[in-house]
C-alpha cells in the first residue's frame, strides 16, 4: 500500500534583504480583506484616530473653496483703479460742491392764442390783425377818393380812428371791397406815431434858441398787407406781406385785380 505524501512545511517568503521570513499565522485561520484594511488605517468613526467624519468634511470644503476659480484672480481682469493723488498744497479732501438749483419758470401773464382770439373777435369773427402800441388817431384830416376808371365814385373819410380794415368780410371790414379777387381780410390802413427830424408846425412855439424842449413826433399813415391772396399795390408796386409801408399825400392804392383806385389825400 502506497504511503500518503507527507505534509510539506509552509513556504517561506524571501525578505527584502534576501533572508527568508515567515508570515505570521493566526490560530483562527486567514484574515479577510476588511480586517486587513481596518488594521492598516484607523476608522473614520474612531475618535482615537484623530480624523472624525465631520472634521474631514469641513476640511474638504475649505480646500474646494480655496481652489475654486471664482476666488482665484483672473489674468484678464484689469487692476483696480486708484484715485489720483491730490494736488500740492491741498488737504486731500475735496470741498463739497453746491448742487445747482433748478431755474424757476417765471409766470407769463400775456395772452395765449385762445385768449387773444377772444379779445380780438368782432361780430363772432377773429380778426387777423392787432394794432401796435404806437397806434394813434391822426390829428389832421385824411380822405380816400375812390375812382373807377376816370370817374370818381366815392369819398371816404379815414381820419376818425387809428386803423381801417379793408376786405370782403363785411362783419369785420371797415371799408368793404367786393371784388372776388380780394381776400376777406385784405389790408389795414394804420396810423402810427413816429419821431421826425423836421420840426412840425404845431411844435415851433415849443422851441427856444433852436433847442427842442419837447419830443418831436408825428402821426403818419401806413399800409400793411395781411397775407392776401392776390396782393396790395401802391402806385403800381406790390407791397410785401405783413410789413408796414408809409403812405404819402396823393398815393394811389389798389387791391388785387379790382379796377377801383383809392387816392389818399391830406386835407389842409
């Protein structure tokens, strides 16, 4: 009967320096992986190892925050601007700047467009003309002699008030002109007080020794066209719109294409 092979002795593991060493044997058999790992490093739950779980998490969070790109300085971001140094001799603190006060709008007591229309309304019609401050009633008698061709058809006294309105609208016109080519408010004969160089006859007694003692003024007639459709003519020449034109003795006035002529005469 053959003999059973004898049990061989455990093989020895060569050590680092060449001498064989024996691994320690446990009486209860070989250890598992978890037992060997637990014997090498202390457990996170073991307070005696010095590394508890909560402390480890806190240290991990601190490291992740310090390494985050938001806390790192960017190479593309410009450096912070520094305020310029104060000038020499100054204390370094700027004096307080007084705030500018908003300008108050002054009240305007003048007539607005609606109020001006209400005050310049005659018989329910708004008049397109306002008399100037220098308007005066003439002291000398003036008349208009109306001719149609070579025939005199009418004589109109025009020295009783400071202004006369010519036009087709009989509600507001002082002197109506019925020709269809004329405008409803065509032109105005306006008397104005102006200063004169020559000494009028009525003020000769106010002068002593050649020096005037009173202002030298005179009331003279002027004609103004109110933007009429076909114009106003004096001695055959058309007047510019909305401009005063001084009239003289024996001037001939025509309105648009009307054949009537108005001759201005100053009566002595």
